[in-house]
RNA sequence: GCGGGCGUAGCCAAGUGGUUAAGGCAGCGGCUUGUGGCGCCGCCAUUCGGGGGUUCGAAUCCCCUCGCUCGCCCCA
């Protein structure tokens, strides 16, 4: 017996009945970006491994243990992108886009991380992201967040919470890191094993541990806010004031830390309680050091990414997702000459902008009507040999009780005109 | 990488050692070879994720394995 072929773990097929919410999100995002003057950029899925090591940071879990990395036939180390920002920054530097001024960019597409799948987390997952490059003002942080907030609002997603924090400047963070490590070292034995390990590699991430004992210990720890210099503090105040001015509600979360090394200052997440463990729909922040780190001129920047799977999950749960639309017309046809005419008619009707499902089965009229009904189409058009010989087509209403079955000339223009006019209770050709 | 739950048809699902594996939805064919929605009839798993074992006998018990799923971790 032949072994069954199936998709790789964590690689999900989106079947036709899954795609409507995705299409809705994509359309809403495009519209939101259009209004905000944000332009699309598309970068390759495959990049040199080096890009992510330098961009995201070797110490992060994403780079350390989650990347799809392999040698190509020329022995180059390649990696399927685990996130979008590094590639966008690489492309912007490579093509000198910043010489034309600050850039407002968006991207979308699949990302790859080798993790254990669970609700809202796949190995191939999809993000839509925004990047503002060359923008330093606190105002730009607020604008970036507002675009995400408005996009989610447009989609009708309820019960969202914006959580906000600042990571301070690189100096602030280095200073705080020392304070935190010094404090936690004194209580090392009270930490869970994960956190003990992170004490060496990435101590800030102990802050968002879910372990209650660790959290209790942290309530006595020095705070990141306490380590900020006056400039960083002032900057954060401006961001908060900007959000208030736009009436975007937020809560401060001093434990909010980003998992990728390039973030500084503003960090935020938009979460939903309806998503299970993977609650973050959108996450982002400022990354002023990244462009320089990847070989460009020092350039301030801020961005975010939102998770399509999680958003689609929310839209499906709340019932705001729709089904694929039914065709305008189902074309029933049977007989040697009729089948040829029907195909030609379907084609010209489609040129009039109508959606037409052509029955290709050659089955009995009864069967074809059964399928016409199930297609959800409002009208069935019947083309048989007897109609073709008289150059007519019969139109039969399937949904509208008030409408009557009638004959029209076998011409797309006549049919299109009839279907788009207001009153169809009378047929023009009826005696 | 670690832990829990679960694998019977395209989907939902009964069956917990006795040999023809219920039922429903969907699909296909017919009643109805040119008029749908309802109804009726028929067809649709040599087999219970896969492999091995126990037994006279296994979907049911044991072992291994694969997959799905939820959580930890991580993150969007």
C-alpha cells in the first residue's frame, strides 16, 4: 500500500471555506494602508541566514532554535524568513530607498518558525506588517499604533486590549539589566529552571514569565521604569499623551518585553482574551538601532506585525466571517448544440461582469436543477437544443417568489440587462 | 525540547474481546431520459492512523510508532 501523502506538521492548507476571513483581512489592510499613504514592499521568503543572526539576535529563541535553515546547492546557508522586519530593512538599505526620504512601508506573507503547533501558532504562519523607517518622533509611534488599532476596529474585532511599555534606550536597558540580574542572583534558587537559564542569556525576558512564584519575586525587583533616563521618560510621556489625544485606550504593562533583540523604547501588543494561550494579535515597537546594525546609516524606525491566523480565528469565532458569494446565475444546459452555445453564453455573460456557473455534467435537466438550487444562485438560465433553435434562453428564478420564469433572447446583453434592472416581475417577451 | 487529551468513511459519530463495523450529513444513481427545494429506494469502511504482540477470536487488551490537538516554552 502506498503511504498517504500529507502536509508537513505545522503547514496548514487553507481550504475554500477558510479563505473568506483572510480575504477580508487582506482587503481591509490594503485599504487602511492606502488611506495612510503606506506603500507595499515584497521581499523574498528566503534570505541569507546571516541577516537574521545579525538582525534578530543570536541569543533569541527565534534564531537559536526555531529557524528553517539549510545549505543550498552552492553551500550557502539559507533561512526561510521567521519574521518580516529584517528583510524589509535589508531591502531598503540594499536599494538605497532612504536616500529618497523616510519610508512608510507594509508587507504581508508567510513566515516560518519551527515550533510545536498549537492554537494560533503554526510553523508556516502569516503576518501583515508595517514599518516606518526614518521616523524618530514619538508622534510616529502613535500614528503606527493608530493604524493597527483602526484596522482591527474596521474588521469589527471586539474585546481588544492595547498594552504599552517602554524598553528605554540601549543604555537604559544595559543599566537595568545589571540591576535586575544583581537582584535575581540573590534569589536564584527561587526561580524556575527556565528563568534561571534566561538569567544568563536574556534576563529581561524573565519579566514576562507566566510562573506565579517568579512573578511574586519580581514584584520586589527593581523596575525598568526606574532605570530610564529623563530623555527616555519624556519620550514615553509623549507617546502616552498622543494615544490619549486620539482616544485610543491602553494599559501600561511594565512586564511587556519583546522577544527580538532589536526593539528599544516603545513596545506594545494588542491582545484578545478569546485566543487561548497565544493572545497577541499584533505586536511591535521601535527599533532605532536595526538599520545601522544591518549596515545602513543610523535610522530611527518603528513597526508592528499582526498574526493573520489569530485574526482569522477571531473573525471566525465572532461570526463576522462570511461565506463565498453564490454565483449570479447557474447555467443549465443539455444537448449537442446547446452545450456549445452555453459555453459561449457563459463567456459573454462573464464579460458583462456577471458570475456564472456553467453546469458541465451533461446530466439530466432534473439533476442540473438540483445543482443549480444548491449553488445558491438567484437565477437558473436554461439552454437546451430547442431554445438554441429559436435563439432564446429561459430564465427561471430560484429564490425570488415574486419573479416568474420567462424567455429572453440568447444574448448576454439582454440577459445582463434583465438581471440588473429593478422590476423583474414581468418578462418583456411574455405575451 | 517537555507535559496532557485524542485518532472508526470527505464530515459528525455508535460500538470497550465473539466474528455481516449502527446511524446522520455530504456525495453518487434511480423513482422523475426538459424543470430544483420535499419524499421514497439503492450505492458508498473486506476495515477501525500504522506496525508488532496477547487470544480460538481484537476497532475493543498490551507495546512501539505516526499524526492531530491543547498547554509549557516562544511569539504575531
